[in-house]
């Protein structure tokens, strides 16, 4: 069966879309007008490194069995779709137009899969034993999630890393770390069946190359546990947010490997916190495996780049983890210092914007 899928966010969203299109499903991307015009005219390209090959392969959406379209937020009926993906940065969901569409998505009760580093507040409500209202301070605007039923929302860990090359058109995405998407099942079996079908379709993909058909990395993996996508938390706090420095930024590789013992301490603290709130250790990633992957992360994380570019809001998974730890009577000095640093950088950006 071919599904109709809408993804809010064409940048990172095009990576998942490229995999879904192989299965003959249709994908509609919600994005800015210039992006939409380009995608509708030329499709999109995803470049992906393949182990053992010198050059990356390029996936051209126009050559795939499924059909991709793109457009803005106006005139979209979420009920027309079988599954909706959320692939924007968390602060973007309060933007005019996006906010209204997100509200309509929540009210539609169409199964919704977040592909954000920052888990939407309704998903966090699926975690028992937390005072969820005390976690609202980590969100740019927690009210944008009010219309969602937590049982209709799941989380897909955005483990694959990708960038838009600065010298290319905005319909080009370059994968820098081709790991798997890990998604938690929905409570509803019918909705989960959609995820399992997509997992099967993506597993079956074989890509034509001059030397024959090859398997492609970046799979979709469906798990029964709701904590599996939270394996990303330890990576974010040991690596991504520590790319932020008082006067600028550093690469994720430097953030992890300049002081490996501090990185290990932060990582293991978040790992242990995840286990404390219910995660199964076998669903998490050990520090050594993450540290090895971080050797290839030779750019600053998106949060650090955004701060450097003067944005007034970024995703605050760092603050969310800090607040959850606090509820469990725990804290880590490096995490506390990092949260305070990001707070200060954001405050400076907001004052600069207000003065402009």
C-alpha cells in the first residue's frame, strides 16, 4: 500500500523523504516558497557516503518511484495524509502559519512522527514519573503542542547527520554521518503498522551504480520502547551543546575529544539518567561507540552555528535534560555550566536584535 506522507521541514526532512520515496509513497514537504518552487521544478538531491566507495552516491528524487511535492503552510489539510513528520527546529513551530498548521495536525489525530533533537512536549508526557509541567521552561513556546494527544505522537531519533552545502542550491543535502533513524512505536497498532511498512520498504532499497545494485545506509528502525530515541540525549549534551564556547564555537570532534574524560562524564551522567527514568541499557549507545563516531564530526553542531548567527531561540534539549535530572535530585556541573552559557549567549543575541 502506498501512503501519503507530509513532512514539515524540507532540509532534514528531505533525507527521510528520499528513503520513503523508494517505496512508492508520496511525500509533501512544507517549506519556504523559494524551497518549494525549486523542489517542485527540480526535485531534491541527497548525497550519501557509502563505505568502501571513494565518491558519495547521489539520490535524485525525480528518479524514485514515489512522488514529491512541496508548498507552504496555507491550504493544507492534515487529514489528507496517513502520517505526518515534524522535521523543523523546535522554535520554528511558533512561527506564523507553521503554528496554525501544527495545531491542525494535532487536532486531526493523524499519526505524527517527530524527527527533532528536541522531543515535543506531548511525547515527553509519554514518560511516566515526571512532572511534565515543570519541563515547559525548556520549550520556546510549550503552548504550540496543546492540541496533541501524546498517544498519536512518536519520536524518531535524528541520528543521521546532514548539512546543506553552502555553495549549492537549497534542494541539495549532504549526509555526513549515515547512521539509522530509530523510531519508537505508537501506542496504536494501526499507526505502528505504517512505520513497520516503511521500515520494510527502506530495507528493500537497492541503488543502481555502474558496478551493480548496492544497499544504502540510513535505515528506519522501529522499536517497542519509548526511550530508544532518547539515546540521542547523551550525544547532544556531551557533543552538540559543548560545541558552544563563550566567544564562539568549535567542532563536535573538538567538543568530545579535547577533554575525553569530561565528555565521558557528561555522557555517562545522561546515559544513567535515561536508565533511571525507564530506558533499557541495551537500547542506548555506549560512550566508546559515540566517541568513535564523533571523530568524523568536523563541523560545529547546528545549535552552535545558530547561536553564532545571532538567532534568539534554539532547541534546548540541554535544558530539558537538566530539568529532568533536577526532578530526580541529580545535577552535573558541566551540564549546569553549559546551560548557563547557552542562556547567556541567547540573552546577548536577543538584546542585540532588540537594539538593531
